[in-house]
C-alpha cells in the first residue's frame, strides 16, 4: 500500500486558465457600446487601453481568487436575500451606453437596484472614499438608466480594518489591528434618487457627458482625449497598472482632458453636502 501527499497546482492553474478564457470572451472591442463600468471604474483611460491592448491585461492567481470570492459572495446573497432577478441589462435611449445591474429586489411593490461589492482592502470606506464614490456613481447611473428610484450597495469587507504603523528598513509595510477598528463584515448603503429631483437630471447629464467623451475617444482611436488619474489615486492605482508605460510615456493628454478632470462633479458636491450635515 502506498501513501503520498504533496502540493498540487492543478486546480489553481485550471481556475486561472478558465478565468482568462472567460475574460477573453467578454472583452469589449473598440467598436462596441460604452459600458457603465468604463466610465465608473476609477480610470477611464485604463478602460480605453483594455479595449485597445487587451492582451496586456493578464489574469494572475490573485485576480482569480478575488473573482472566486466575489462570485461566491454574490451567489450566496442572491439565494439568502431571495433577490427577484440578477444580471439585468439596461441601456440608454440612444443605445450607446449599456450595463448590467447585479440584482433587483422588490419592496412594497417597487423594484430597487442592488449592487454587490467585495473588497480585500484594510481601509473601510466612508462616503468620501474614492472607491466608495465609484460604487455610488455606478449605482446612481443604474438608477437613471433603469428609471428606478432606490438602490442598495452591499459591501463585503474581507478583512478587519487596520492602521498603518511603519515601513521597516527593508521597505516592508507593517499594520496594526486595534480593538476599536471595524471587523470584517457586510455593510449596506441605501440610496434614494427621486425621478423629479434636480440631482437626477445633473447625474444623467454627467453620465452622458462621460459617455460621449469615451465614445469619441474610441471612434477617433485617441486616448489623449481622456484624463489621467491625479492626486493619491495616481500613486495608488497607476504604479501597478499594466498600461502605465503606454499611458504616461507613449501617449499624450489633451488640455481639454485636464480641464475635464478638474471639474467638481455632481457626486462630489452631493457627498460634500452630506459630510457637512
């Protein structure tokens, strides 16, 4: 009788391979409609580069595992919350902007948008956090496109909140978990945007402006029309981006793109008003 035990990478390799093939099938070309995620996912230039140079955006095992956690989380929530429908397609009246709502739930006879997010970050979000604003902008755009008035954002924090402590002499960063910091958890935000509100009109105008800008950059094959990230976001996101060299060293940025990025958007105004209250 033989007994053996060893590590085996077969399933990891299969997961990574199958996920890569799935991403390849779902990649958007330069000729396809603008997707809501193109204009809400943090960097509009990266969305352009992903269409232009899809092979540069590779899938590693960390991405595969994050996807696996996310899809398992969405599947479980869909069952446990008894959500009425999932992956609901929506589009603008001109058919130039499309998207998929994660789920719909019915409350008191009215449909509500449900967006489910999962993050492995050690910093938990407030309404002024850049990532939370991306989640919020996506939910608001889906409210406008669907004609609905209420949305829920459900965020699953994979880790307990941690505080940065120091960087040692080897360059390694150290963090502290304190009892007062928030644990790994689910957090839900309710968003209401009435159909007759002036805010809804402003959000729709902002959404369509971003759609037109991205569409023009695709049609002209010119990324210079789109703004680069600035401030802390540039340091956090750009340094690990596979398109960094193409974005900063091999392409330009028009003055109009810089001016577009410098504008204070309706979402920034709304969150600023809420923070003041």
